[in-house]
């Protein structure tokens, strides 16, 4: 595991964007996994700028997002589809048939929707580079503590901690959905390479546990210690607990 520590969140944003752009320039038809949330917003802004400056192109890139709220059809303002269009897809040159998000609309069978998404990733040849954020409880995607490591795309209930963390994107916590469809830890571990971005002092303790503690389902991100090609991009606030634990 590589760990890159930066002074500020802005440096993480820029370094992560440069890394992703570099990987796309090496393999222009790459398959890229993407997260939503506050953490990658700065990286997305930098990538949009790099596309405008013709330093990178997404014309032949295929993307798969990690997750989406259950029973959303992707038009809701808080849906991850709208988030991704607002933050990235509408500002880059990716064809609108080349980006994908899981979807579990009302009335559809959950297992069939999960299988469809798993199969779409397989048909694209698997994910070359997955970009992850990490939740305040160590979740990756919406794989909450206790999720079995081998699991593929699945429907999951969100913990109170995650619903409260995400309530900043909603009018009130009661409006935050209670379930989601997400790539599983098995799906994430099958990605050929991974970068995980972590920012802010609030995640310092859980990051230290994830990277230097035991590999345990209680801290889902700890499974990444077992991945052969992972780099963590952290700002110094998020990395504060690492030296202490090493
Ligand atoms: C979102 C996702 C989540 C977030 C995590 C951190 O697609 O997969 O695991 O990465 O909840 O969220 P932020 O970045 O908002 O702290």
C-alpha cells in the first residue's frame, strides 16, 4: 500500500486529478470507478479544468459509479446521477452512454438490478482504476461495518451514522433515504487498482484503524490492506493518526 500525504485538501484534489488524468492518458479506453460525496468534488473540478485545457479526454473512457440511493430513478436532485452530472459529466467530453450508475427504481426486483450492474461491469472488462472515498465509520461505497468481504453489487440499509453524515445534502435527516444499491467489497477488491481519498481531522482515527489496525469487517476500508495496487491520498489532518500507529 502506498500512502501519499499532502498539506492541504486542495493539494489532495489536484494530485488525485493529476493521477487519474495520467492513468487515462496511459490507457485512453480505461474503465474508471467513481465515488460521490464531498471528498471527490475538488478532484472533479480539477479534472473538468484539465479537460477544458485539453490535458486529458474522457471520450473513450467508461465509468461506473459505486452507488446510488435505493428507489431513486436518477432524476431526484440528491440522486448520485444528478450529483455526477453536476460535478463532472456535464463538464467533460464523456459520451452520455459511457457513464453508468447502479439503479434500483421503485417496483424493480433488487436482485435483478444488482445482477444487471455486476454484468455491465464484467462486460466492460472490469474496472482498471477505482476511486474511493471513505465514510466516517470506515465504509467504502455503501458497505457499512459488518458487510461480508466477498459480496458483489447488493442492496443495503444505511446506518444512522451514514444517514446523519449525508443529511447535509438534504433538507433534513428524515429525508435521507434508508437504503442504497452499492458495489460490494468483492466488486471493489476485483478492481485492478484503487486510489482512496481521505480528508479532514474527523476521519483521522478511522483512517488509522483502517490502514494500521487489523483487517476486520467492523472497519470495511481495512480490507484494502489486502489489495495489491492501492494508493491512499490523504491530507495531513486525516493522516494525523497514522504516524502514531505505525
Ligand atoms: C459515495 C461513497 C461513500 C463516500 C463516503 C465519504 O459514492 O461511496 O463511500 O465515499 O461516504 O463521503 P464524503 O466524501 O462525503 O465524506
